[in-house]
């Protein structure tokens, strides 16, 4: 059997390099016009409708899917369906983005004629700045494609990657303008990995049970905090949490010039620590931490101390497995 790996690797490398060069070249579209497009979508009272034909229809659908998953009001409309009755989904408060490399297809022209009659704003995403689409649109993003990375410059490849990149950039910009958070993401992805993690009960997280008694010395407290590596420990009486001591509490005690060697845990603890039930989920726990500006929560079961939850435990859940 002939080994073609060397030839295959060379082809793959050429494709990657071509795509990288294309992205670098198209940084020029990061201009005021693209900013205006993002602003127009952000301020839109209706929905953003994105349409295309052929492979551009697939890209349109992907961009819309990203936008919808981030709570942006968006709708995917296939170009062929649009000219066969589905233009009725477009309302006067909407904006329409048309994706077409040539900008001169039959469907594009028909859709634009309809939109112009209805006075609906048009966003063009095309590589042809002299096309019907570019000339008739209100907002335009003209990308620069010298050639596709496919053999013979036939199959759309580089142009699709470019459109996808622009769509993703717009989606991320809108997310940040709206302060879209992991909590928002979990709400629309209840069965997704992040959604499942954020909706998980804290009892399902490995909790460290670090504790000292009220009469334990400050030195005992230091040893326990050092051992647990949580930056805090819980003070208990008969298995109930009566206080919490953080490494910050220890520093303040040392700086107070008091005879800390004569002090016990009850003398330096913060009484009545904020507690949560083990059934509370990760998302709710994070909200409490953010609201109270604290790093730790004491987890209880039927009033008894169960374990200490650190914010880093929750943040780690958001990382990829």
C-alpha cells in the first residue's frame, strides 16, 4: 500500500495557511460599517432575519442558531423558501441580512425588491462590492476573497469560513453589549453541559468538611485552614455551624496587636455565617456569593454542618472537562 501521508499533510497545511492568510487579510472589515451593523441589530425592535442560498443558507442557519442560543431575536429563512411564500415572516420592525458571495443571484434580487418596497433595512454580507446586493443594501460588510482553498477554486470553502467568522464576531459583540452571562446561557441550554452543571445541586459537588471547635486555639485554626486549602474553616458546636474564620480574619487579628496566642476560635470568628441548604443549585449559590461579595458558603443538611463551598469549586465546573 502506498503511503500518501506526506502528500496529504502538505495539502492540509496549504489549506490551513490559506485560511489563516485570508483571515489576516479580512481584518480590514473591522471598521465603522461593521460597528454600525452590530449597533443596528442591537437596537432592532423586531428580529434579525438571515437568509442565503446553497452553502450560504447553511452558514445563515448556523449564525442564527448561535444568536438564538444567546437570546438574540433571530430567524433563519432559506432563500428558496423566501421567494416561494415565506417572505411573510418578515415584519416592519425586522432587519434582514443577506449572505451571498456574488450578490447577484435570482433569489437575492427578488428578496431585495420585496424588502425595498416594505422599507425594511438590508444588511449585505458579500465579496462583490459592485453587486446588486451591495448597491441596494443599507449596511454592507464586504469581505475580500482572492480564491477558495478548494482545488480549482470551485467549491466554496474560504468564503464560507469568512462569513462564519463575521457572523460569530457579530454574535459575540451582541452578547457582550447585552452582558450575556453563563447564567443566561444555562437558562436556554438546560440540557447542555454548562446548563447541567449550573443546575446541579451543591450536594453533588465534592464538599470539604473543614472545621474547628469554638475553644480551639488560633494555632489550631491556622493549621486547619492550611490543611484544607480553602482559605477558611467553619467553627462548629454540636455539629452546627456557629461561625466562620477566613485567612483574612487571621491577618486582621495579627495586625490588631492583640495577644492572639491567648485567643480561641470563638474570639476571631464571624458569627452566624451565611448558610445554604444542600439542595441549592450551583447557579443560585453563585448568585448569593456575588450578591454578598463572599468567597465561601456553609452548606448544611437539616441544620447540621455538611461542608464548605468555595467559589473556585463553582468556577471550575464551568471549565471544559
